[in-house]
């Protein structure tokens, strides 16, 4: 997923910081850190590429709702 989508993610979100950590034996996860110390994480094990994109969109929407 990362190899196929990183360039597009950065192109579409140039100011959004993305940190990728590689590690063996660890379940894949995506984390978002918002203002005021709020963090949300989603496990990605077994998800398809469209499901991972949906999880990312959900985290973006959650961040937008926190600003409202």
C-alpha cells in the first residue's frame, strides 16, 4: 500500500506530515495525532487497499470534526 500510494498521498496533502516506520512482526496500523493531544489509531491487518483508503479518510474526517 505504502509503495503504491505514498507519492499520491503526499501530492494531494503536501502539508500533511506522514511518518512511516517499518518493523517486522508488528501488525500494520495507521495513527493520526490531532490538536490538543488527541490520537486515534486503526489496525490495518487483513484490510484491502480500498479499506485502508477508507480508514485514512475516516481519520481525516475525524480530525476535521474536532476543529468544528
